[in-house]
C-alpha cells in the first residue's frame, strides 16, 4: 500500500478526487481511479483527477470511476480552483487535457473556462454515421450526437424522464453500438429561451448531479434548435452553470464556483 495525499472537490454536485501527479508516479492511474472512486470502500467520487503544475498552467488527466480516460469540464474547473488556491498558478492560465489546451481565468472564486469548440462531425464525436447524427432515433429516442471534448447524445424533451425508465433507457443508449466509445446521455428541457434543465447519464459513471461538458452540449444543441445565442443557464440537480454561446461553431465560455470539501490521505494498493 502507498499513502497518498488527496483533495475532494465539487462543482454543481459533480464530485472528484484530485491528486498531484507525483503522488501516483509509477502506479496505474486507471486502477487507482477505480479504487478511490468507490463510494463505500474508497473516497467516493464521480471521477479521478491527476494534475501537475507547469509554467503555462496545469497538465491534467481525468478518469471515470470505471478507469476509462475522458475529458471533464467540471473536473477541469475544480482542478483550476484547487491549484489557484494552493498558489501553484495565477489568475489566467491554460489547462492541458487529452491534447486540448483550455484557457482558464479565475476571479472572486469564479472559474471561467473557454471550452473546446463543439462538433457534430461523426468521426470526432465519435458516432457511426456517414453524416452528422442530428435528431436521429436510437431505441426510439430522438437526439443529436455532439462532442464538447466528450461524447454526448442530447435529447430534447418536454419533461425530464423519471426513474426507473431514465436509468433503463439511458444505460441502453450509453452502450449502443452506434457510439463506439459509448456516450453520455443529456436529457434536456427548455424552461424558456435562456434556461435549460437537464438530467444526466454519464458514460462510465451512471447518473450524476452535474456534468460540465454535458451542460455545454445541451446549450449548444439548444442554440442550434432555437437560434438563441448569448447567456444560457443550464440547471442540473446539483446546481447551475452559466454558458455564453455566441455560435454553435465557436468556443463556449462556462462559469462556475467550485468548492474544496476536504483534504486527507488514503492508502492505495500498489500490487496491481
């Protein structure tokens, strides 16, 4: 076993275990992620973040509780908040995650990130289709496949689905073969032109209270459907994210207030 230091952070109900890269040097991060994200036997989290401070900002890797690598918007903002609080970085910097450099600024506790440009291009989502998979049916559910750094199937609905139908259908959609890397499912209700409510099924996790890339995908899809641009608030069960969508072809600014919940140490296995 190895004793490692960690921090537990949260943004709109999306919770993460964060560890500095030197703490897990030489360990298989996918296996560490599975261990620490367990709700009963580990620390418990929606995801595992590993960061290293560089002159230009942060180098970040994110893992789902099942050990799969992914891009995470709320995790990115939590990591940025933590590193700024520890004075590892200043108020404006970049975060490198899965080959994408995301500009970030921090002011009065608000973390503002310029998220990767959304895309409907099938090979980039990815989705098995010869043309953009927009308003197409899967299991009788009509939605659009879009990537905002991570794969999402955005479903516009009049009312958010209830359990257990939500879990049963979302799980089937996540693993449908049309999504070769699986997909998160973002059920989206337009309250009015500038306010959306979402219920989230994240690939590799299940239901979560918040999802930054999913909320971004919902805002972009709503802008495509409605023509609305500018400020859009996306509300999940965990809280609100403020989006600035100027065009579906441009980067989206996302603003949130992450929270540091606690810090500690945990013994993780080394004999993988």
